[in-house]
C-alpha cells in the first residue's frame, strides 16, 4: 500500500526562526517524485518544492529545503527565517506516475 | 501560469438536489482530478481523467459521477446530495507523463443542508 504519514497535525514557530515538518511515506516503487504543497487560508494549494527520488541532492527553493532520506522513506521540509505568510496547512505528497498520494497535513502557525 | 478555475467558492444545496461542480483549466493539460478535503483526512481522490471522455474511479467515488466532454473542463456531479458530502472540493490538473506536480483550483466549499 502507498501511504504518506505526517505525524505532526499542528506546529508553531516564532517569526524568523527555523521549523522542520516531518513526512514519511511507503511505496514499493523505485522511481517517484515527492512534493510539499502549501495551502494558506485563501485555500489555493501552491507547490512549494519538488524532489525527484533518483536524485540524491536535496532540493532547495529559497527559504525552503528538504531532507530526503530514500532508504528511510523520509522527506522533511525545513523552513528557514519563517515569515507570517508561511502560516498555512502543509501537505506532503508523492507521485508514482500512476497516482498522487497525500498526507493528512500539518497546520503551521508563525507567531509574530 | 496555469490556471485552474472552479466556478464557485461557496455553495449551499439541499439534501437530494443534483449538484454540479465545474472546473476549467487553460493550459491544455491532459490529466484532471477531483478531490475532497476533510479535516484530519487530508485529500481523498474521487475521480480522475486522463483524456476527453475518459474517467476513472478514485478512492471514494460512491455518490459522485464526472463528465469530461472537452479537454479543458472536468465536472463533478453529486447525483443526490447528502449531508455527508458537505466538504471542500478541490480540482487539479497536470500534464501527462510529467511529474511536475499538480496545479490546483481554489476550491469549492459545499454545504448540504
């Protein structure tokens, strides 16, 4: 079975601090893609960062970076210098090429 | 930028009504998807389509149907709305065989009373 687990339903971080959101997944596929999506209160789901499973180098997008551990099937998201606009629900997901699988989300609040 | 447009942000319907949720994308994407989003359950796939007139059941298709008569439009139909279909509905699209991720619409919050 293909599953995605986000074990932290809610998190908070002080503005300008760093926070890490955890994600583990299970798949028997060898080639797949991993994603973090952000859903702010406006509800529009926005792609934050993408990682190709066959690449060992961790993806980085400005203040967002991932720690991808393929053997452990772990894909955590690190947000540096947190900003108020980072307050949102964050979803981890992976794509096997046949279907997308989403976690249940982590609600992140950035505290001024 | 790809745009996925859902026709309504909020809908209130009565039990037993037939409900249409419309989704249109403007970037010639082959794949389109309907999800429902509920607190604590994440996103659950209702139906998807990889081409015009093609549809496949997702994980929770019961009580729903879909229509894809044109490439850019994917409609979700609640044949007889029930209160347990009160939810947020998200439409998404993507290119075939390209794992660049989905582009989502802004969602329709449906309340069935």
